[in-house]
C-alpha cells in the first residue's frame, strides 16, 4: 500500500511537471524501482518495530507511538538523506538528470509520508491482529542470540584482518573503473531487431566516412553573400579539411580534402548558404563517439575563423556533455557529503560516525563502478545480458547511479546506526551496542535489500543498454552494501574507533 502511494503519487507529480518543463520518460523507471523498494523498506522497518513493542507488553496505541518515536524518526532522517542525494542531480544542466531528481525527490517524500502517516494509522486499526495470518510463526530469539549478533561479535574480535581484507577486495573490484571511457548512447543501445539499429549498422559497416555524424560549423554574423564572404569561407573550409581525422568539408564554395578544393560548388552547395550567414559540414573519418572524435571537435573549435562560429554534432555533444557533467560533479558531491554529514551528526550526535559512513559508502560504490566497466564497457557478459558493447559508458549513468546508490546505501546505514545509537544511549557500551544494533536490524535490512535487488534486476531485461546497466549496477550496489559493508566493515571500524565513535565537541 505504501509502495502504491509512492508510485501513483509520483506519476501524478511527473505529469504536472511535464506541463511546465521537460521530463525524461526514463524517470518512470526510477519511480517504479524506488517507489516499490522504499515503500517496502520503510514498511518493514515500521512493522518490525511495532511487533517488537507489542511483544514488550505495550498496548496497541502505545506501541504505535513508540514505533513512530524510534523507527519513525529513523525513517525521517533516512528519507531526507536519500532525497538530498537525489536532489544533487538538480545542479546538472541536462534535463535527463534533472528528471531523475524530480522523480526521486517525489517518490522518497511520498514513501516517507506513507510510512509515517498512513502506515501508523493502519497499524492502530489492526493492532494485535497484525500476526493473525502469519504462516510460519516462530518465537523471537533472546537478545544476543541471533545470527547477526554472532557475525558482529566475530568481526569485532579480529577487526584489523577483516577490515584490511574487505577493503582490499573492494578496491580490487573497483580497479577497472580506472580505465573508464565515457561516451554518449547511440543506436547500439537498441536491440539488434530494431529497424533503426539495423540501418545504422549497415551505414557503419559499408561506408567509410561518417556522413550521418558530420560536425556542423555555423557561422554567426558572417555577412551577406558575395565574393568577400566566399573567399573567407574558402580559406576556412580548406583549413578545417586539413585537420587530422577529417575526411571532407562541404561548404557553399565546394568540397575540400587535405587543405585543398576537390569539388567546385554545385547546385547542392546552395543549401550551405543563407542571406546573412553560412555553415559547413565537417565529415569525420573517425568514430564520432570516441576520443578521436572529441579531438576533432577541439581542433575545429581551435582553428582560427574569419567570423564567429558555433559547433555542434554528435562529437560536439559528447565534448559538451562531459564538460557539463564533470564541471558540476564536485558541487554535487560536496552537497551530498555536507548534507549527509550534518544529518547523521544530528541523528547520532557523533563526528566520527558520519565520516565513517560516507567513506564506507564510497568504498562500496567503487566495486559497483568497477563492475560496470568490466561488464558494459569491456563487453563481458554481453551475450548473457543481450547488449552490444561500444567501449564506452554513457556519461550520465555513473553520475545518476552514484547519487541513487549513495542515497540507498545511506538509507541502510541510517537504519543500522539509529539502532546502535539507541542501544549505546541505553547501556553506554560500544561493542555490545554495535552487536545488538546489527542483530535488531539484520533481518529487516537483509529482506529489504533482497527485495530492492529483485526490483532493480528486473531492469536487466530491458532492451535498452543503459537501463540494463542501471538495473545491474544498482542491484550490485545494494547487495554490496547489505553484505560486505554492513556485516564486516561497519562492526570492524566501530570496534577500532571504540568510544571515539561517540565523541563530539561540547
């Protein structure tokens, strides 16, 4: 029910946004995945705590109040953290990334409202009948007797070897990302059965020059047509045709190769000329979406022109997209880091714990991004997953996956830290609090992560390559965080820091 509120409500928000701005159709994928995933995550956390309070002897109404005071507070911090991570996408100028921010903020807000308002009222109505139709009933284990408690205790007895081993494994898995190459999606993201893909495959295989991917150089205020402008265009076109990686330049004054005219003007050349300006088609001899294609654009833009010029085309889109994304990336990362630190500090009252949480989340993402390079850039598992590797990753996807995966990883971190903090406030014992916190949240987070992974893995069946990458990458990030990070690194680092975990300035 909470998932339905999140998904349907977000679809309404996206519809209203389409009335005032551009919204990518792919934002619907994020709406479905996060709506179902967070709706179930938050509901599991609330219902589990409600059952725990009922078993402790509280009345139904008191159990609801105590549940919202504890688990509800955690969900509030979690929702704000995830929403801020997704809101960082708003700093990028591309509407594709902004669309995911719109969807993400809306779905997280609605999932939080559903879990904090709708679900408690529903539990108040259901009360003790919450377990009426339980199929596999089992008595709760005594405190300190659970599997997750034993795992935490095992790790904290030997923190150094476990921490070093797990960090080494994560860095090794992430090492392929050092060779990441970024590009833009082209027809090859479509399945081979698509007619548009088949046409482009024929052009790519049978024609040596990239006619369909010509770089357009538009002259701004070039002056009226006449001999003077023709002479300027002639010299400029000849200079462009001499650039390495350029097969030919077509202009109103003819066609050029290697710095000289090869064809005089023809009736078709008239299409390059207008009463107040002109433009040139620079046909590359290299793959447009590649490092060589980027170099051609940079050489074209640096070639002196007799008039102001603007350059566009597939290769220019790649250059400008990378500049836009990577130019804003430090700002987005700073927003996520600062806001996450402040929120976790407010929740835990600790300086070290938020820093540790951010570092561990980044470690878990290294393995995910390394896997994305190994699978989707290098083409490993392309036969199994059914896609065509192009040797590059879509420039937008790592940014998108970073913001979403960081938010979801912090979601589980908040669940765990809130329970550890509650136990520490009650007992004042660091090691016992870590073990008990992992025990209390272990089954919930494991179930939530498994369900969310299934939702993301479903996207691997998409016919669009970058949607496959999104699904596989997010599933890996969730699994990595719910296993290696939560079960090994969190207890190990909490043990090594000791009581310094809870230090804060007076």
